[in-house]
C-alpha cells in the first residue's frame, strides 16, 4: 500500500512539473511582446512612417519625401521559381540574386528583409503584375528623401541602409531599413525617423495567411517623424556657396545673440540628391574616393587650421585680464620681434609702424606681431614657471570654446588644439623651456589649431563681451522643446570691461584708413 501511494505521489508530482513547465513555455516565456516576431505562425508587416520634413528659418522647404518601392523577401517562404525571369525584371544578375538571398537568410529565414531597395516606378509596374508567381517576395512602400534646393549638403547630410553592426546595437532597426548617416539626418535621427507601424498576420499550418493576429489587437499605426526648422537661411547659404565656387574652404555665420548658425558652407560640395536612389552607393564611392576635392569633408567643422591674426585678440584679452598690459601700454616695433640670440630667432612683422609707439588699438588694426608677442610673453613670465603660465593662458583661451567640440548638435567636428604646459613638458622633457619657445602661439601659429566654427564662435563671444551660446543648427522641433544648453549662455574667463577696447580695435581694422581690412569695407555697412 505504501509503495502504491509513493508511486501515485511521484506520478502526480511529475505531472505538476510538466504542467508548470508548459505554463512557463506557453504563457510566461511566450509573451507577445518578445516572441511574436520569431513565431512562424505570425508574420509581421511593417508600415514605414514618413520622415520629418526640414525647413530653413524662413519656412523654405529644404528636405521633402518621395515615394519609393522596396522588394522584400522572407527567405523561408521562397519556393522554386524562374530565377532568370525574376532577375531580368529587377535588372540584376543571377550572382547578385544568390548573394542577396544568402544575406537575407543569414539575417533571418522568417523575418522580412530588403532584397532590393528603391525600385523605379517603371520596374515596380512591371513587377507588380507578375509578383504572385514569386512566392516569398512582396513590395514594401517607403519614402525617400528629396532635396528641392540642391544646397547645404554638408548641413543636411543623408540617409542610408543600416548595416549588421548597427542592427546589433539597436533593436529598432531591421535589415534594409534606413537611418540618418551624416549631417542633420544623423544628429536628429530619433526626431526625424518617426515610429513604424506593424500589422501581424496569422498563418495556418499550410503557411497560408488567414487574417489578422488576434483581430489586430497588437497592430499599430505608423507615426510620422517630427518636422525640424533650421537656423539656416537658405538664401544666405546659397549665396555663400556661390562665392566659394572653384575654391576650397568653409564659411560659418553665427548670430551672436542666440548662437544660431545662419550659414555653414563647405566647398567643394555635392548635390545632396546624389545620395538618393539606387545609384547612391556608386555616387558615395565616387565622392569618397575624390582625394583632391574631398567633397564629403565638412571644412567648416572638420578642417583644422592655424588661425593666424584673428587669434591675436585672444592674446590681447588674456593680457588685459592678467593685468600685464593696459589699453595705454605701448611698445615699439622695428619690423619684428626678436626673442633669442640667434639670427633665426626673429618674428617678422608687417605693421609698418616704423618704431612709433604701438598701443592696443593700433596693434589690433595694424596686426602688429611684436605687440602680441610681448603681451603673450608677459602673461607666461608672470608666473613662477612657464608651465604654470602656459596653463593659465590655455585656460583663458579654452573658455572661448577653442580646443573642444563645443557640444553642439552637429554630427561631426574636430577639437582643434590649444596647447597647455604638459605638451611642452613632453616636447622638452628636461624642463628647460621658456615663454620664447612657445612665442608663435601669440599670433595664432605654433601648436594652435582651430576650425572655422570655433573661430566664428570665438568672435561671437567677443561681440557679446564675454559669453556665447552653443552654436546650433536646429531652431524649432515640432512637438519638442529645444535643448536648454542652446539657450544658456557660456561665460569666458575674461571680465566684460576688457572687451570694449578690443571691439574698438576690431572696428578700426575696417574703419581706420590704415586698417589692414580697409579694402574690404562695404559702403553703408559697419563691420567689426
């Protein structure tokens, strides 16, 4: 009797374990949100949203959408077919067909993948009539970008298909889907892309579609991406690009009172429409391999140059802040600044003051190297060691946004370089260096490097007499507030009182008859 009871207990116990396990597998671990896409009885059909439109600050449309057709494939559903006829319809080779099928199958035999993106309207019309013959394939409508103005390619950027590396780090994307890859499209991808809709189709044991899964309970509608209004003025942008035809360089125009980027030109450039359609890959390769013009390089953000004379005002402001010079302090310049005993230890100057006293105002509008070398050297020599002196100078310079990425909303950039004492301790490991070893920094040479946007931002900080707003390209986002960092002033380490004499000097660069930019003065317009 005891044995019979024990046997009954074991049978009941094992049964409970099986029931619990079945409950876990079918109910708990098979929740719809995590398992449906891998369920062979349910097919997910995505409905892609319209990507957000992009406008300039005056409402001019810069980026729109156009309808496109993708050929999708579910590898596990592909049956025996006339491969040659299918390839002829899509204008691809049999080798390309095999490669694309293999890639899709590797990704997933049950999840739809893009077999061929951006089919033309003519090819779509021909294919639609006979697509029923090719099991496992269907047409997915999608929107592509369109650029009405053929301008600001470096600002707007482009979209492209996600690759497997992107998919592995972001579950929002599947093979063949599009993502912002450069420019604004990349910076504001989450804002522009919207939310794709999905419809789940139930299939029977013969793999035939029999209707919506659970009467569409889990189906969702697509949500269009948010429109973005840029700070860019399309007319000003196009004018800047016209000025730079057959030239290499960048133009960055910033509104100092807001930090809004009004124009950001990089030349040579390209037509952004080249990055749309089935020829996108071929066009990208051609642009990428152009090592002479480098049209994909955004020179306003990525090109680093010794700033030269525009940087001299930083040397002046630091000297005023450190109280080693005043506005009335003067030096004499006899064609340059001698900073050592050797013949080569001479910094030439073309201010042509002929030994006359040079004060701050004259130094700025005549761009006197000797004055700014003196200012720089006095700052460094004020401190017990040159390392301390250079560190103080570097801290002041970096407070203007130099030597860093500016924390803006642009997808690329370079830090530039504002050296500090540690750099020179590496160059001169024995510690035997003085201010004269770094004197070229005073005139924006030496180890100093800046990007055009950094120089524009530096000038904005001077115009604001001691602060700047982080440069940004987005002015308004539909349904979202602008990041507070773009409306919060960033202060420099220089007192406000020290900016006025420097601004007066910059005004005289154009206004004074002997100003170095007198020839660039425009009648009726005050330039500073």
